[in-house]
C-alpha cells in the first residue's frame, strides 16, 4: 500500500512564495545595477537581465524536478501508515518563514528531508563535506 500525501493550506505558501519572489527581484536588480555602472552598461544590462532570468528558471526547474521525484518515491516506497507532506511552509515568527522539502511521519518517528538536485560527486567525512 502507498504512503498518504497530506497537503498544506495554500494561503501560507502563497505568502512565502511571494516573499521569495520579492527577494529574487531585489537580488536581480542589485545584479543589474552593478552592470549598468560600467561604460557599456546600457548595452550589457538587457543581456544580463535575460541571462540572470534564464539561470534562475533553470535552477528552479532542476530543484522542482528533484523534489517531485523524491516526493513520489516516498509515496510509492513507504508503507500506508506513513504520511508524507511535501513543500511544507512554516511561519516560525511573524513574517518569518521556513520551507521543508519533505516531512515524513510514521510509527518510527518524524523525518525531515531536504532534496538537492546536484550534478557531480559529493563526499562526506566525519569532519567535512566536499
């Protein structure tokens, strides 16, 4: 039998993702402001805008793909007494949010999972990660 999916109320997610969008826009504008200061800034700014937007979209798609894959794997592999909550947003203080990729609840405990979609190797030892 499959694990159960539970979805969170959409309103808190809407607030969280609006804040993320605002932060991304501030970062983008900061990036573009640096470029526009140069001699050829007027020429490079539109190119930088497209390149920045393209990179952010690509990163988001890669992250979403990884999170979706793990979410479905948890749903399919875990027993029916497990509850899986994907993309959980919590407001820990007024107007301060955290996001958890996957929260799994079952008789063995509560598990918090963070998904990363990386290319390449990852090496972890007792004292450091490379």
